[in-house]
C-alpha cells in the first residue's frame, strides 16, 4: 500500500482526500490543515487521522498532495521532498521562478517524483484533442468562473489562465516570442479579468481570456491548423473536429465533421492515479516540475504585461 496524505484540505484538497480514500492500493494516512475544525471534519468523513502539523507525517507516508496557498508551496514542498516524500503540488508550482527551481532541484537531489497539478492535462477531451493536433496555427480560449473568495492571494492569471497557458504551450511545442496582455481588478485588489495574446516561434498565435467575475462557468478552447478546426469543452468533456479532406470525386468542399472519441472521467481522479503510478514505479510524472515552471514563467510574463498596461492607463 502506498501511504499518502493531503496537506491543505480546503476547496481542492478535500477532493484529493476523497479520491485517495477510495483508491485501490493507497492508504490515506492522514490530512493536515491550519483550520483544525475543517481538518478534523475531513478526516472524520474519510476515515483517517487529522494532523495539525505536516511535520508529524514524516516517516509515516510515501507521498503527499500539497494544496495550501501558493506562497507556502516552496517551503513545505521542499521540506517534504527533503524528508523522502514524493509530492504533487497544486498549480501554480510556486510564486517565483527561483522557488520553482528550488523545488525541482530538491526533487532531483532526492530522486523523488514532483508532479504539478495542472489537472486539465488529464481532462478526457484534452487527451482526445492532443492525439489529433499536428501544426496548430491559432487558439481561442475562454475560461470564465463565478466569483469565489478562494485564491485571492493570486491574480486571475495564476488562478485560471495558467491552465490554458500550460495546455497551449504543451500542444504547440514551440517557444513564445511575444506576449501582449491587458487586465483589470474589479472586486479584488488583484487582476480579476485578463486577456493575453501569445505569439510562438512556429507562427502560432493564441488569444486567451480568463475571468473570475462572470455570471456563468465557461471552459472552452478552439484551435485551427491546416485543414482542421478543433473545439473542446472542458466542462462537458466533449471535443469535435471539422476537417477539409479533398477527394477526387467530391463536389464543393468535402468537409468531414464529428466528435472525437472521449472516455468520460474525473480529471482529478486521473491526475492522482497518474501521480500514484509515477511514485510506485519511480518514473517521470505526466506533468513535471519543469512543465510547472514553464507555465509559471508564462503566467508571470502575462501578469507583468498586464501591470505595464495598467500603469500606462493609470490603474
């Protein structure tokens, strides 16, 4: 049995505990949270033990999910890794690139798995789309959420847009050559809505919009490549493709359209299963520390471009 724990059982961490508690070959040794009442309630719900200090778990677990505020990712993550505990860190990997580098170096020094929680990589619709992407030329994404008081320690770029920055750079596989971005704070001190335009060395362009003050939840991506238009809905886990396939006898434009084959699954369950497999087999995780660092790097650049624009217009 792989012995695991969840450190931070707020909005996301409690779902980590739920999934681990029912996962074959895994023992949920405990949960840890700074809120004693919440931590004890989650521990009771999933038949495990509550710890007020994560250090009490040293020597008792093989792996842990870290779902605490981003500002604590580096210090706690490195402490866990230094004590021979593999770690899955919720996105973003850290607050700064220096912290990300420290986490990656600590994992490498201890020969341990460090996986970053970019769970959209495990969305069945994304998995299906990744199999048909060849030479993407243009992306349009919208990630809109209802307002929630959680994650107000980071802006909407780190909170939401970072998902699409990760997915798009993963699919394009080309360096970013230029970034322009705008955004505004609306109901928090940080940027609550933002739009970014990324240009890649390959010639691909991505237009990315994220908002955490919308009146509906939208998670959609569209991409265009030679002869193909591909769309996916992260929420419904559906993906479709419209393709121009010239034939000798077809009249007009021979368009083929249809849904891509998708096997529905909970992305977080798939993510944790992948993490567990990586730890057990001592293999490279599906989303590495370097992947997380790349997404963080892009997010920081986007946030800086937004800040530059805000200064220009006096925000």
